[in-house]
């Protein structure tokens, strides 16, 4: 049985605890590997390695940081099949989707590798009196904690800008999906990454994650995950005056106006709602359709979702894989039952599934629910599964109010051919990202993050480079 080990000071090693955690294959419900059960002592060991390595990494030529990071990207691309299979087995998602995400992970490394050579200081002349220039200097040792839904993609989304900016890292992947981060560690060794620059510590959140957040030497924390955990991290980190970037939950609206391109809207909405089993923070879980086209869109959507195959993640025809863990599987089914109690009508799905050959796996039918009020728990709380609610609306001001009427503010999608309407609604929606006639169309240069309980700060492009640096202004009198 494969053992997932830590990557500390350039070496693949076990935790000092000599304890192991079970790692499950969601499609079978069976343990298929072991994860080293790390603790605060392992985090200390990783920090010491990072602290020792960071000055040389920061002062290395930008071209050298580019070379190492770009080599990592190349090695991931060479081993797409290996990485994708590992992630599909580990997380439950379809293999074809995992391959797409491995490409995106390589893109993250390459994009920020180039940023290492382009990130520059600013200067300002002050009316012939002075010249001010602003240095952007590495923070030192930073902590990166990534989630289980897009394991390698979001792991690289954090560590790539931190490395490009000259920091050393103590990172923690999710204990539910550690495998691709483990493979990534081996790639780093092959790529010639200096020992200690990146350290990967596996284990449980309350032990490893908390130790990273509490560590007095780690000056910045980048976390993606649930809002409750984010609040806990903020309560620990804020009194210690650490820099914080928190990308948290979402309850995202998908709004289809009467003049929308219905064919395109339905095709995309199927992905918006159910890609990765709905386990993407950007998924649209609240679908609002203008009353004039409501019945038409509803019927066509149901037919499109009926065609989605649920089952073996390695089957290229599968569109809905397994839920990541048994606990999360039970949580999602619990929300479906809650929706029924709140008066919702199950239009499609609503049950667990036992595909042939995977009877013990954690599968749930893609589920569409109608008849729920905007303020019920099902429409207010993040489910993070293949479950959406659908409702009609009549007026633009009404739907803007409903869309904004949750504690979350991560992403929204608008479908309309009316340019004026699109701009007006996008401006009034309280979300960090608004897609118009598309979804998940990403440009790595743009700021990424949410409002309200969906997070603090922004990632992506220069926003990420700025987060992982400290600005220092120098004023020289002329």
C-alpha cells in the first residue's frame, strides 16, 4: 500500500510521530493508501528548513527562480496521465476532468515563473523635490493551506506566486486528497528546487494546519476552504498581525434573463451546476430563470442533466464522479432531506447511487430542486455537492436583491444579450467575480476572490505577487 510522506528540506520523509492516517478511494469507499500523520514538531522542522533556505532563494536571480519553476511545469505536463489518475482516484472526480486540472496546475507554475522576472518596483518623482521608489520584498516564510476539491490546481495556485516572489513555504494539502502534492514533491526534487524552499507537511487540519497558522515565524497565511475554518484561522492569525488571504465558501447565483441565448445558457449551466460533482467554490447552486422562459428552460435543463452519467471516474463517459469523503457524502444527502422538509420538490435526482462495480462508493445523483424560498437554509448555506435549486423571477431589481441576499459573495453568472442590462446587473451584484454569458473562463492575470463571508483579499496576477511581498517606500530628497 502506497505511503504518502512529507517533503521537508528537500527530502521525502515520514512524520516524526510514526503514525499513519487512512486515505480512501471515494469511488470504492476503501482505504487504498496511508498518509503520514504529522504534528507541530514536523511543522517546526519544515519551518527551520524554510527559514534557512529563504535568503538564498530570495537573492537568487529571477531567471533561476523561473528556470526551476518552469521545469516543474514541464515535468507535470510530461506526466499528465500519472498525475490525473492519482487525483481521480484520490478525489473521486472523472479522469478526463483531472487531466484538465493538471494542465491548469502546470499553467499556474509557468505563469508565475514568468512573473518572477517581470515583477518590478515603482518610482514616483515629487515635483523636483524627491524621488520615491517602492521596493517589493519577500515576506520570508509563508504558510499555504489548500483544499480537497481541486487539489493540485489550488495547491500550485498558492505556492507558485509565493515562490516567484522569493519566499520559502510550509504548505499543507488536504488530508482527503494528498496524493498529487506528494507526486509534486518528487517532481520538485527532479527539477532541482533548492532544499527547504518548498516544504509539504501532510496531516490533519487541527494538528498541522493549526500549527502552521500559530507558528510565530510564519508571517503570512494563504488558505482556501470553508468559511467556518477561515474564521478560525483569522481568529488565530489576526492577533499575531499575520498577512491573511482567505478564499472561502460561496452560494453562487446563476441568472438567466428572458433574452438569453438559451442553448448556450443550458449547456453551460449543466457544468456550472454539476462539474466536479458540484464541489467547486465557483459552482452556481442557485439558478434563477426569468418567468417568461422558466418552464422551457426547466424542462430542457432536466433533460440535459438526465443524460449525465454517474459512475466510474476512470470511464471517459462519466460526468459525475464520487463525493470526496463519506462524511461529506452524508452532509450532501442531509441537505437534500432538509430541502424536502423546507417544501422543496425534487425534480430530478435526490438519491444516492450505487454504480455497478462501485457499490460501496460515495455517489449522489445530480439533483434539481424547485419551490424553495430565497431565505431557506438550502438557499442560504453552502452544500458543495451536485445539488441546485431553481426558481423563477419577474423583475431585475427583484433578482438583484435575491442574488445578493446571502452571507456569501464569491461568484455570479449572468445570461443576457442586452449589453446595458449586463453592465448594470454586474455592477450591482455583490460578488468578487461576475461572468457574463460564460462560466469559469479564467485569465490568470485577473484578481480572484470574494466579498462578505466568501473571503479576505484577492489572489491571481499581481494581486498574488503583492500579497506575498512587503512594500517598502524609500524617499530620496533631491
